[in-house]
């Protein structure tokens, strides 16, 4: 007995997607990308479940896995942020080779094993699912596997409690008040005033565009260090200065002035530009 | 078969003693010593009771006790003694009190600096000695191979601590150098014997497999196995029997020790205090030779006969080699150790000569070697502790300042060179005759050793005791009362065993007879049986 | 087509996941790879269920999911605490051994 | 009566026990206890002797079984005694001379603070020696045999603070051990052959054993005899043994112990008679030693060593006689007895001389002592006449018979042996005369001893002189009495058997020859030491003389042939044991350690590499399962 052609087509297409997703999970540099490709793979798997008559699992796969668990992953990714761990450079000697060897060997063995397993005929789930897939599962869960089910309950509770215990931090002393914090900041000689806002002289004041100092260089303080670490800063001061120079040129051509006036005018321009920048900032 | 578990009690008493001694509070160490001594004496009494209740020539294993233990593996808690075991239990129980008396102050060195409040080296020392005694006794008593194996191995643990923890401080080196050598010796002792034990374990399992195959139910019980073989239910295949035999023999040869597995003994005996050294060579090592006689020969008769030539040669090498090296030693205790190696060679030679003289001689030799070495080495220990050195060259003219010490030492020495009239002569001559009747050449070669023995013993005596008084000897004290109490009875015993060994041979002979019948051997008959003709007339 | 292909796929995914566990240093990604392996197993279970025509395989997959959920919760919590204490999410930094 | 035999051994043993364990409180009376108990044993011996004379024929052999010593299957050794004429002869000699020497020692050892111990050892020796001659089986004999060895060890090394004494004692014991080895192997062969080593069974079936076996046994017994009786090649210890106190030299190394070899051979006559080859060996050993000892005796200036040499040669005579078989046994024993008297007398005399001369032993520092110690002079002189075989005195009777017997052996070897014996008689006359002259005649050559005390020669105390006088009587009349209608012969014949030897030349001729060589030796000695003065320092002397002074290089030979190689061997073995036998073990340990050091690297603490190994392991398992399914 064989499956429908439709399923075959679906399989061959989605299988490729699943594998690509899996490879992506392993090989993407950034955790977020890995997470997304994993999510992709999981959705594909969900489809496969549905295709194989595991309707309940298919749905659960999407809701629980792709929904809840992957979101949890993403939370943690955000929480942890960017780390040196993301680099793909190998640090343990010979690890790559060993991994490759074991991985290949294992995979080959598995596939060989499957190959010479006699699985040519298969009994579909028609009979099993006759009373509905969910009911079938339910019957089994609450009869044969009820004890295991109860245990999973206990397991989940334990896991929840465990997670809380692990992540919970006991506050040893009273939280510092605003006042104390500010005093401490002054004592340490740290930045007392709030950080300067980004985007001065910018075409728009987005968080990823640093503010400029009067001499036109970008200020480190105006952008989030995480963005900087991720290399997600758009540094636009260069083009902006070019625009200024061009504007001056045009004004010179436009109203001929004496040399001395031009100097004054030039100075005035500088001042104006400074004011303008302030204005633009607000 | 009496209802009262005499054998168990005999083994348990010293064990309890060990616990009690260890429990004595740190401040009361003298009390601990006396307590330990009391327990060892109680054990001696019990050993006497065993000897009294045992009827020589009666059933092969008497006073037996048998309880299922690990039923799934056919392991039983089975005790029972034959004549040889009785004698050796007696020897152990007899020597331990002397060892304790001799080592009365051995642990005091460690008392000086007490790292913490309940620092109790003295209690530990005596408790360990009692523990060794308990284990040795039960090893002699057990007739279940597995039970025997357990204690055969377990006795390494207390011995390890006795060697490594309470070594003597008379070495020629600095304090920490000594500590290094002590631990080296202790570890060497442990590793050698563990190796032997593990190989034996494999053999033990092999035995179980074989019995399980052939009898349907695996068993370790010596009587059951013998019975099954007698009934013809058990036929080990030749190869299996040989391999298992080798596994057993290797362990026993290490323990015994047989050349070339002997090198742990000189280190161990050199670094341990004299009493502990006596415990090693006179008590613990006897388990090895005893086990050869009980397990190797009785369980694997054919394999024993198969291996006999090699073993005889090895033992012969041990005899001559040990004696020659003893001549070459500069350290008194190492000399004793090599002498012991030579003597163990004699014991093994006697066992595998497969004649009643040889084996009775070997069994008797175990006793005599125990007593004589104890007498010799304990006195040597007194000597060493006085001078604070083990090097022969540090002594000289002791006889002038401490005649009693010299005298007792001389008697011990004469016993070691097996002078007629002292115990060892009888056994050594029996071994030689027993060997000669079957293997004349080996017998003759072995006899050369009596000259070598005279050489190393007398050279040692001459260098240490005679001649002008050396520096550091002048103020040497003669034996104290405690030390006389150690040396005197041992010497008396040596003389008794030398003049009237009959009481002991009465126990030994029947057992030997059974063993010989196990290996299907009979004494070679003389060409002309003069005695028979005389009686015929 | 024979459902066995699903099994081949599962084997492939499992192997890839395993490789990821061995290669990646970022604890989170390693963890994801573990999830991938679990999913591969699930796929296999479901397929077997279909092959044998009973639902026990699916039950198993179901339990796997539950366990996976629990495991993820605890695992991520561990990662977070680890990150707090070490300011790193690298599994290699967990090694305190001197070589 | 028989049970008294045990008491014979017991009395001195008791004495030894008391004296050696008694402690200082016995220092005052110890020596008298010793004398008393040895005397007691002599008295018992005498009673038994009387009893024995009362009986007749085979009834004279008494036995007494005390207890079973070592019973193991076929190997039955008993502590049981057998007292026949031969043993009785020895018993009387041992206890008699022994008692005399005990008494002598009371005076001689007066100054020694360890006198009690000395008497303890003497008693121990008596007990062992009596055990030796009374045993009814070889193993018990062996016990006595080694017992006397021990006693001799203790007594030679009695002054242990003297390194020379300690060394000599050790040497004596070890050389003896070589001999004992022979004896013990002989016992083993007997057991293997006859299934017993008791005199009765062995002797009664000796003839039915194979020739080869008997020869082996005989040679081994001879080896034992050589060790104990200081015969070539095991003679080297006797000279050094003179380090011991003089009474010891007199009792053990002249009168009794060293003659044990002769006893052994005579006792084993049944075996030797059946093994001619062994007998020949015995005679050869005897003849060689006879000359060897005599030559050594000629060269020594130390009076005791000269006497030791003479002892060696006299025992050579006895062994020679014993080797001649039934024609010689009786005379061997007879010479043994007479020798016991006169040699003990000579040694005691020497002792008394030393006693007077501040323990000086070098004869070149004596001279002219006859005026100062008359008793010593007379007794020593009589003993001297006896030993050189002056007609009518003891030595004459016994030695002459041996020479005749040697000729009577017949054939060329008869001639050779006889000639040797004759020559020996001449040399004996020479060296004994030399000793006599150098000690008692000529002018004084005294020198102060190490501490500068001028020697004041004086007669020894009663306790010392009386034994000397008694022994002198013995050495004068014993021989004569024995030969009186050959009573001694008839006395011993039942045990040793006797056949009259027929010498190719008439006995008269032999006696004449003996007297001639005697006269020659005497004359020569007179020419050399009597007529001209004795130089105070020994002249260089001929090659032979120098060799003889070094005991004919025997020690040098032993040193080169045995001691040195032995030392190298042991050193080599010690090295071997440490580097090879132990090295192998430590090497293995080290390599294992290195390996584990490498394995350690695998445990690097990286989760990921653990993951690798896990997956690898799984892979292996999967592979294994697949293969399993495959096959």
C-alpha cells in the first residue's frame, strides 16, 4: 500500500524546507536567525503530523512548540543579548573533526539501519482514527497511560517551580532610592545629566543615528551600546557635512559679497548652523 | 557438628575487640592497649578450644557452620577447619599478643603532635592489628571460596594502613624521605596484592561458571565441589581447570611471595615496624601458602600436577635467590625479608613435592617459620628501636653491653638457620626429605641453602653483636621485662617444637593424607623397605 | 511513496541537530538543536504510529512534547542564571577544569 | 638399667639449662654445678659400664626408647638411644676427659667474668656429644652432630669482643655446615633407599642395596666426617678455632668433637664395608690429611696452632685406619682414645704454660720453662713421648697397629698408605720434639707482653695440675692396658668386627722401621732447635715452610675460589633484583601512569566534547546492534 501522490509532492517540497531550516538553525550566526529557522522547521513538521493523521499533535506542535516554546527562546535571546558565543570560530582542538566524524557516522548508521529494516508495508491510521484522533489519544492517555500522564503533570509543576527558584534572586538589602542613586552617581563622577538624545542634524531622529558634536564628529553617548555592538548604527554625519559645504557654496554664488563681509557672513552662517542644529534636535 | 558457632565466635571476638579499641577515647590510650591485648588473649583461648574440640583423623572438615548467604550466586557462609587450619589459627592467635606487646610503644611517636582533639593513633594501631587477626582467622576457617576471597582481599586494607601509617622511624633518611618510602612501600604492597586478587576474582567467577554449567546450580562451597567431583558429576575441562588454577595460584604466589613476585616484601617489611613486619610475614603471608594447600591442590588436582614442575623450579629459585640476597643486604629488616622469601620457597617446594613428608613439612614449616621469624625479628626490632637505625654497619659489640638481647637474638638466628633441636629444623628436613624422595636433584640443590642460611644469619650476628663496642652502642639498655615476656615464651616454644613436634603433626598428618589422595599421589616407595622387613621378622 | 521517507527525514534532522549540539557554543543555539533532535524523534514516532496503525506512537510524541516543554523551561532558566553569573552564554565557559 | 641412658645425656643438658638461664646469681657457684653434673654423667657412664661388663655378647647392647620425635607417614624418627661397646667407649672418654677439663677450667677461667656462661656451654657440648654417640638413628645423630657444632661455635667465639675469635667461630660453623650438608643428604638417600635411617634396619639391609647407592652414601658420610674432623678439604677451620680458650681446644678440638668423624665412619662400617670405592676415598683423605697436618704442625710458632696441626694429622691416622675396614676400625678407635688422653694433656699443658706467661702463645718467646713449671713439664713431656709413639707408651701401641694395618691392606695402595703413615710418624716426632724443645729447653726468650708486664712463669693451681697429672697417667698406660692380651680388640669386635690383616712384610720389620723414622725425626729436630739457639724472630724459611705457616695456602685458595666469586654473585644479584625484577614492575607502573596522563586530556570539561563522545558511543552501539542483526 502506498500514500497519495499529493502527500508525496508535499513531502518532497516540505522536506527540503525542513532540512534547510535545520541547517539554518545550526549554522546561523545570530541566535535570532537560528530561532526563526527552527520555527520554520517546526511548522513544517506540524504539517507532516497533520498529513500523517496526527491532527492533535499537529495543532499542539504549532501552538505549544512554535508558539510558546519558540517565543520563550526569543525572550531569552533578547535577555541574553549579543555575546562572543555567537562567533562560529572553533576553540576546542579537533572538535570539528570529531563532530563531523561522529555526526556522519551516526547519520549513515541510522539511515543504513532504516534501509535494511523491513518497513515496506504499513497499516494506516484509518482504523485507529475512526473514532476521531483526539478521542483516540484521550482514550489512551486516560486509560493505558494515565499514570505517565499524572507524572507529566508533576513534572511540569516541578519544572515551573524549578525555573522560578533558579531565576529568582533574593534581595539582600532594601532597594536604593532615587536620591541615593543620584548621590552615588555624583560620587562616582559618572554621567550626571541624562544622556544626549540622538539624531541631531539627522534627517530624522531615529535611535540608530548618533548625534553630532559641534565639530561634526559622532557622539558615542547618543546611541545604545547594544546597537553599536551589533554594528547596527547608521552613521550619517559624513553626508550631512557634505550637504552643508554645498549649501555654502550655493549661497556664495547667489549673493556676491566683499571679502570682509563674506568672512562675517561665514561666521554668521556657522552660528546659525549651530542654532539650527539645536533647533533640529528638539 | 555442634550448635555453638565456635568458629564464628573466634573470628568475631577480635573484630569486636577492634571496634572496642577504636572507640576508646583519645586520652585513655594505655587502657586501649590493655583492652586490645585482652581481646587477643581471648582469641587465643578460643583457638585453644577449637584445637581441643577438633578430633584429628575424624571428619575432614569439623566444627562446620553453613548458612545460605547470597543465594542467587550460590555464595554460602560456610566455615570448617581441617588440621592445618586449626594449627594455623592457633599460630595466628598465638603471635598476635606478642606482636602487640612488642609494638606496645610503636604508635607513641604519632601521639607527640596531635593535630586535633580525637587524634588516636594508638587506638588505631591496635584496632588494626585486631582487625587483621579477625580477617586472617576467618580466611583460615572459611570453606567457601567466595567467602575466603572476600577476606583474602579485605585484609589488605588494615595492612595497608599499618604499613603506611605506622612505619618505623629508623630509616637512614630524613623524616619526609622516610614518609615517601613508607607510602611507596604501602602502595606497592597494596597494588601487588590487589593485582593478584583481581586475577583470582576472575578465576573465582570462572569456577562459578563451571560449576553452574555442570551442576546446574553454581556453588563456591569447597565440600560441595569435592563431593560433586567424587560423585563424578563435575568434570572440569583440562583447559578451564588450568586457567582457573593459574588464577588462584597467581594470587597466592604474590601473597606467599614466590620469586619473581616477591619484590613487595622487602619494601613492606623494611618500612613497617618490626611487629607489623612480623604480622606480614608470619601471619598474613601464611594465608597464601595455606590457600595453595587447600584450594589449588584440592580444587584443581590435575592442573596442580600439570604445573608442578614450573612451580618447583620457581620455589627452588626463591630458596637460593632469597638466601643469596639476604647475604648481600645492608639493612637488617630487608635481610629478614629475603630470608623469609627463601623460607617461603621451602614451604612451596614442600607443598608441590606431593609427598606426605613434603606437605606435612610445609604445613609444619608455616608454624615454625611464624614462630622463629617472630622471635628473630621482634628482638631485632628491639635492637633497631634502641639504636634508631636499621643499618647493620651501625651496630657492633652489642653482646658486651646487652648480653640478654644478644642471647635471645642468637637463639632466634639459630632457629632461622634451622639448627636441630629448634622448630624449623624438623620442618625443613621434612620438606627436604619429601622433595628428595621424588626429585633427588631438587632436594640436593635445596639443601645447599642451609649453608647459605648459616652464612647470612651468622654474618649478621657477627657484625651486630660481636667485636668491639661501636659508637652509639655503649649506653644500650638490655631487654626490659616486657621485651623478655615477648622473647622468652617464643624461644621456649621454638625448643618445644624442635624436640616434640608430635602434637602439631598429629593435627597436620590426616589433613595432608586427604590432600594427597585428592591429587592422586602416593609417596614413592623405597627400593628396599627395610622397616617392613624388620617388622616382618 | 512509502512513509519510510519520513523516517529518513527524521534521521537526517536528528543528525543535523546532533551536529549543532557538538559545534555551536552559544548555549541557546545548542538548546535549540536539542529541540530539533526531539522534534526529529517526534516525527519518527508519529510515522511509526502510522506504520503500525495504532496511536501509541503519537502518545509518545505527546509525552515528548510535554517533557520538552518542561525541559525548555528549566534549561532556559539555567542559561539565564548562568549568564547572570558569568556574563556569557557560551557552554565552553562552563568548564572549570585545569588541563 | 637402660633408662639411665637418658640420664647420661640429661645431666649435662640440665646443667646447661640451669647455667644459661640462671642469671648472675649463679656466678658464684655456677662452675661447680657444671663440674658436678658432668661428673654425675661420668658416674652414670661408669655404672652402665660395669653393668655392661656384667653381661656378655649381644646382650651388652642396651637400647632405650624415649619418645617419637618426628612421625610423618613412612618417616619415623624417634628419640631413642642405643648403648653398645662403641658408644660406651666414647661415653667414658667424653665424660671422663670432659669432667677433667671442667675441673681444669675452674682454675683457668678464674679471671673471666663470664665463667658461668663458659661452663654452661661446656655442659651443652657434653650433652650434644653424648647425644651424638648414643643416638640409634642418623637423624638424632645429626641433632647431636650440629649440637656439638653449635657448642664449638659458642666456645670458639667465647671472647666475642675479639673480632678474630668471632670470625673464627663463624668460619668453623659454616665450614662444618658444608659437612653437615653431606650428612643430611646422606640421610635423605638412606631414607629413599631403605625407607629408614635407623641403624638397625639400614645396617641389616646395607648389603642388599645397590653398589652405587652405597658408594654415594659413603662419600656423603665422608664429607660430613671431613667437616667435623677437620680433614682435607674442609680442614681450614681447625687452626683458627684455637682462638677459643685452651680448655675448649683441649676438649672439643683435640679429644672429643673432632673425632666424631671417626665415630661416624666406624659406626657406619656396615655401609663402608659394602662400598670399597668409598673406603678408598676415606683412606686417601686420611693419608693426605695426615701429611698435611704434620707439615703445618712443623711450621707453626704458635704452640696451640702447632698442636692443632698435630691433631689434624693424628685424626688423619684414625680416618685412614677406619678406611681400611675391619682390619682398622678397632685401631682407629684405640688411637682415638689414647690420642684423647695425650692430646688433651698436651693442650692443658700448653694452657698452663700460657697461664704462666701472660697468655703468650709464640713458642719463640718461651724457652727454658722446665725449671719454672715442673709439673707441667713432666706431664707435657709424658704426653709428648706418648704422641711420638715412644715404645711402651700409649701412642706406640695404637699408632704402630695403624701403620701395620695400612701395610696389611696389601697391594700397591697398601704400600703407599703404609709409607705415608710411616713418614707421618717421623714428621710427628720432628714437630713434637720441636715444640718440646722450644718451650721447655734452651735459654729464656721471654719478652714483656703488650702492657709491659714481665712474665713470671709459675706452676698452675691445683685445679689445673691434677687433671694434667691424671691425663698423663692415661697417656702413659692406656695403650698398654688396651693391648694387654688385646682386651680392647675383644671389647669392640662385636660392634665393628675385626679381621687380622696380613702385611706383606713382617710386623717386626715395620716396628723397626717405625723406630728408625722416629729416631730420625727426633734427631733432626734436635739438630735444628736443640743444638743451636732458637732465633726470637722466625727466619724466612723455605718455600714449603712459608706455605705451611699459611696453612699450605688453604685459606687463600678458599678466598679465591669461593669467597670472592660469592661476593660478586651476591652483589650482582642485589643489583639485578633492584634494577631488573623490580624494574620491570615499576616500569609497567610508570607506563600505565603515562597512559592515564594522556587519557586525562579527554576529560577536558567541555560539554561539547562530552557530547561528541556520547554520540560516538551511541554510534558504536547502533553499529553493534546492526552487526548483531546482520549475523
